[in-house]
C-alpha cells in the first residue's frame, strides 16, 4: 500500500500538481484524500469520460422507474428529431447499443472540444444536427457497422437527448434528482459557473496550465461531469449496496456485449477478470480512472489534473493502481 509521502514523490516525477484518490476495502472502509496544492482541497476535477459511466447509472435508474427501456429504439424517445441511417431511413438502434458503442456511429476525428470553441452552450439537438462547432455534421448510423464497437461520443449525445426528451427536463436536474441529491454528492456538477468557481486548473502534456473553462465540455452525459473521488466512491458504494440499484441493474452493468467481451454497460471489462469493471477519463488537462468489482465493494478511484499524454495505465494513475492491487 502507498503512503502520502510516496504518492507525493510519484506526483513530482510525473509532474502532477493535484491528485484526488479514494479507495474502498472489502469491509467498506473508505479512504479519500487530495494531494497537492492545499488551496485546492475539496475542489472538483474534470471526470471526462467517466461521465459516461455516471450517465449509464442514471439510465439504469430510469429503467427501474419504467421511464426507459434498454432495448427500445432510441427514436421512440425523440419528438422533434429522427435518427437516420446513411440512406435517410429511420434507424432501429437501441439504447443498449448506444451504451455499448455498437450503434454503427463512427465519430468524425478531432470533434467534441471544450468551451474554448464557442462562447455559448448549445442544445443537445443542435449538436446532434451538426449545427455547432462541436460536431460538424449531423449524427447518423452507418448500417454496415451496427454491432461493431466504435467508441462514440455522438452515441452518448443521443442518450442525453433521449433522457431529456423522456423526462422533459435537463440532464443536470434529472441527475440531481436521481443520484446527486439522494447520495449527497454535493461536490459533483455539470454547471459551468460552479466549475469556474470550484474546479481546479488542468495541465497539458507540454506543461501548459489550462483554466476550468478551457477544460469544460458542454455535453454533460458524454464528458461534462466535474466531481471528486469521494463523490464517485459514494456512488460506487451505493451501487454495491442493496437498495440503490436492484439486482437486475447491477447484473446488467457488468454484462458484456454479445460481440465484445470487453464492453459492459458503462464499464469496460477484462475478460480474464470479468468481475472487475473499468471506466476511464481522458481529456484536456485531466486523466482519471474508476475501478469497481461486481461481487465486492472494493474499488479504486483516482482523478489527476494532468493529461500525461500516455494511457492512464502507463502513467501515474497506473502506477498507483498496480500498487493498490
């Protein structure tokens, strides 16, 4: 097991100025601490694509509440927009296929940037229709690719739009009602003003410091969550405790795709250790990881305010995870 002194030495070696770490043991003992600049204690980190994991937990809650169905066509939830394939024919892809990145969507390269691209936050429908600098064409399905894994931010934009259309509210308010408020996740937010006030600066591979606004992604379900390791540990603890999710939802979370054993629902799964699930976050100025187990409360969450330019498992986060396990 690591000590604060050891972690501080590793942080200096990897040029990481702030780190947020939480672990849960088999006995549900929670350890959480932030290291680095003391003025940043209690501040929020960009979770980046760990946002997708949290979005899936919300979807599972809405399925339990009979608001959504994993195997319903996504178009069933749209009122003013129809998702088509490349021939203009309405698509039949489902919520489950979008969650597992198997809906036949291949994102354009170098899209889905941060608030630096635009001064206003567009609606999700505007993004999907290709009417913003964030995505420069309408989202559509490539029929021949349905069932094949293609990691897709566009797919989670569609999921956010379906959630908001179904619930007639913003995903921020829905998430607060179903997850943040019930679990007292008071240091988690998608709100730009809150991020500007409580978010910490990020650091790019070249050492340049970037402000919270420059690291802010205006599509909450995809990569817009700002949070702390303690809040994410609270969520994981709730998931592994009876009462927050039912048994079927917990089973689904770790159930792999029929065509890809490494893809669960909101988690990536190691086929050699199918009871262990991973969620990764990587964006401008930040990297993060969440590791949880199917049949145990044991978990590991680490948020770093530096994009090291290498995969999380090859940098400081990987070093910490290997030491912990």
